[in-house]
C-alpha cells in the first residue's frame, strides 16, 4: 500500500494485508453526559460551565478508549461535543442564526438555521476538539466535518442568490478550518455530505466545493467523503472526478444491492465500506461481517478498502455499538489473514479494466 493511507497502518500490524478500520463519526453518548447537558441548560440547574466542559472531556476520553479497545485504527471521540451535524457548525459560523425548530418527519424536529448575511470565518470550529482527542488517543484521529453543500441545503438561505452560491462561500470557510486542523496535526479529514445523494443533480456543485476545500492541502492529508444512503447510480461515475481519496458509502442499508453501481466503470478511488448496519440494535457476528467484506473485495482490492459502520452509530445502545465495532475489527483482521494465506482472494478488476 502506498500514499497517505499508509500512515494509518499500525507499526505492529499482524498481517501483510491491511484493511483500515474506522468509524464514520458519531457514537452513543454516555447517559451521564446527556444528564449533565440537561443540568447545564436548565436555568434552575446547578451545573456550571466548568463542570459541563469537564463532562464533555470525560465523555470524549471514554469513547476514544472504547474505540481503541475495540481495535479501531483511526478513531474519533464519537462527536461528544457536537449536537446535530448542521446546528453545531451554524453556531460557529458568522452569518448564521437560529430560528427555532422545524418538523422533519413524524415527531422529529430539527433546529434549521438561517443564513442572514454573508458568511465569515472567525474562530476555529474543531481544533480544540481535535487537539484534546489526539492528546488522549494512541491511535490516529479522524476528523469528520459537515460539508458546505449540506450546510447550505439544510439551512434557510436569506443572503445569497441561490444555495449553490452559499455552498461555494461555505467551501472557502471549510478550507480555512481544515488548514487550521492540518496545522494542528490532523491528517485524516472526512467531509460529510449527507445531502448529496438526496439531490444528486447537484453533484457538480459538490465537486466545485471540494476543489476549494482541498486547495493548498499537503499531499499527506487523507480526505474522505461520506455520502449517506440514496440512489448512488445518479451520481456515479461522475463522483470519481471529485478530488478526494476515499468515498465512504452507506451500502449495508439496502443489503448491498447498490454495489452493482460501482462495478462499471471500475471504481478507482478508495472505498469506505459500511460493513455493519447502524439501524439494527444487535451486533452482527464476525462471520456475517466477513461475508460483507468479501463482497467489497469484488469492487476494490484490499489496499483500497476501509471498513467502517454504515453511518454514524449514535442512536444505538452503547453496548451494541461497541460490540459491532469489536466484531467488525475482528472480521477485518481475519479477512486480512485469509488474504495472506490465499484462503480469500480479491476479485476486483484492475483500474481502467471496465472503463
């Protein structure tokens, strides 16, 4: 394996082959973390800001430890300091404001923010989070960041001609933030564009945003793009032109039917492969996960395969989330050993074979 992905391979890795294991981002918050938030936000509560900050530190430390005990190669802190993927960043971008909740579906609500003037970058959004996480972690740390297209699409636009113009402006701010993260030592950045597969006709806008986001980044920075579940056939193969190293796709949702989309033309990027179901509140067996991974090896060779859950896992019971990660890592290590001894063979076509 060559390129920036090599830096995430542990020095004492037991197998010649290497399947990078990671998480998409979110993880279940400890119950005491949520209780501390309630006490801090309650006007009659008795938890001050210092105690609330310490609670978030403790939760981040605990989740990093869980990821590392499960054997994850590139960890996060489970987004213990974040609320929702748009609200958290809207609170930190000049030009946004909150207006109250809107109904999304059923009894679910979302505090959809508004852009009321031109957006500007001031203080860093994630550097403190990254520095704390990297200080307590012994494994490499991945930094997920909501992408500009989703930040624009899931907000009320009151200041720009259209959402495309807003997304482009936000892309420049995301570039500013990533430059700060890189200066702090981050080398694995994941752009979350949850909205892309729901409005696939805008893939060209996302491509332009990504060009701006990666502008000036060092060659050793590994950039992934997470795209939530949708009709991937409507954005493939166009997304192969995006300037990212890895596509992290929600393929278990749908029982891998959409793997067929990526067979022709040949998938030429690294694949972040959802090997466990984030909607099922029980842990898959190691054997089940190995069977899933073998399917991925029909699309990409092992040196371009990253194993992760399908999406964020914050809605699962914490003990189930941990069991899924532990079994996922065990499955990846067993597949690596079977690749080493020839029991399992990758059958993915060489890049360009089907173009």
